[in-house]
């Protein structure tokens, strides 16, 4: 009798449990009935990314007058480029539909912004996406001091405009510029972008987009690159090229706020030799990780410094 009694109790419990599960499933079916509508609402509430709709990506970090973006979109005009045009042909392919590429030009020097905007407007008429980011890149968001290096540097289109060091040359002066945290910007606008399911003219045989970056930021690479590595934002790129500026040593600009641990750079860059060791360590770190397949290429292409090539005409 005892066994039967316990069996009856278990049966009753099982019945209650079964009814409870049925009710839960029924309620879940009712709640998921409007799921597509909820997903659409969530999509509408999502903050737009600058990279939305972009398939392949190229970041020109330290753009100057933005000629590297033009190397990608109009290589036929820049056949004297010693490195970059050939690199883009290798990485992105020789035959390209420019609508499948988005270029982002990062430049801190306000003197160059009008020219960059002009290029952007001209390319927009062609249906090409060439975005201008008017800010310096850093490992933190805020403001910092940059240095115009004087009249001699002006003749070279101010390629030495730097937030890392002042050369104290004749005609130089300081200016305050806004900074963005590049790793955070990349994760938000590039890695979280909506990628098109198809390319124009089925112009790629790859199943994944191509991401590339150039960096020429006059000494700021010593704080930006570690942040790109530690945040993992650079590791989703295919290739990454540029130059270090060890000749700028001593670089003390990043070590001025010793009492503020958040902004103090703990690596002293007092000599060129130390800076060279540091850049070797950074590149080796990228190469050492099996989870970070990005390829670093030490390339400095200063050709077409003043550009000099006409912008395209959408009516031609």
C-alpha cells in the first residue's frame, strides 16, 4: 500500500509538472509569435555605424591630404607609387568595383580637412564611400596638444604634424586637437557594421571581406598600436602597414601625467635605440599570437605628397 501511495503522489506531481510545462510552452509560443516584429524594432533602435553597408574596408590613419585612399580608388593615376598601389592590387585584387570598398581618412590637421572634404564630395558623386574623420587617433578619447613643425615642414605638406614631439623649428606653434580612441572606434564602426550579403557585380571570390589599414601618425603609434593589440581590434584585419618614428626620440609627451595612471605611458622612449626595441616588441607580439593573424608590413610611401591628380568627373 505504501508503494502505491507514493506512486499516486508521484503521479500527481508529474501531472502538475506536465501541465506547468505545457503552459510555459504555450506562453513562450505566444511571446515569440511577434519575434520578427520585435527584431525589426530592435534593428530600428540600433545606432547606425559608419561602416554599415561597407563590404571591404580601408583605414588611412594619418591621412594628410588623403592620397592613399585615392591610390585604392584610382590607381591608374598613381603609377609612380613605389609600394602602396601594388600592395592594394595584391591585397584587394587588380580588378575592383569601388562600390565594394569604403575608405576612412583620419586626419588631425585642420589645414587638410577642406581638401579631404573635396575628395569625399567628388567621390560621393561617383557612388564611392570616402569618409573623413576630423580628429587625431589615440588610445583614449579627449584632447591633446599637437605641434605644427614650422615653415620647412609646411613645404612638405606638414607631414611632421605630430602630437608626440615638437622639433622647435622656426615658425612652429601648438594647437589643441580632439582625439578618438581608435580601437574603440574600429570595434564600434567596423567590426559591428552591417556587412552586405552580396557585392556589386559579384566582384569578389572571397567569402569574407578584406580589411586593411595604413598608419603614419608621427610618433603616436607608440601608444595607439599597443591598444589595438590588447583590445583585439587589429586582429580582425588582414593587413596593416606603416612606419614607426624612432627618430622622434626622446618622446616624452605620453609621460607627462605621472600621477594619473590612466594616461601615463609606462614605457620610456628616451633614445632611438629604446624606441627601436619597443617597435620590434610590438611587431613580434602581433606575429606571435595564433589568434591574431594580421600581417604587419613596414612600408612608408610618401609619393604624391601634394597629390596633383585631378578628381574624377561623374558625368564623363
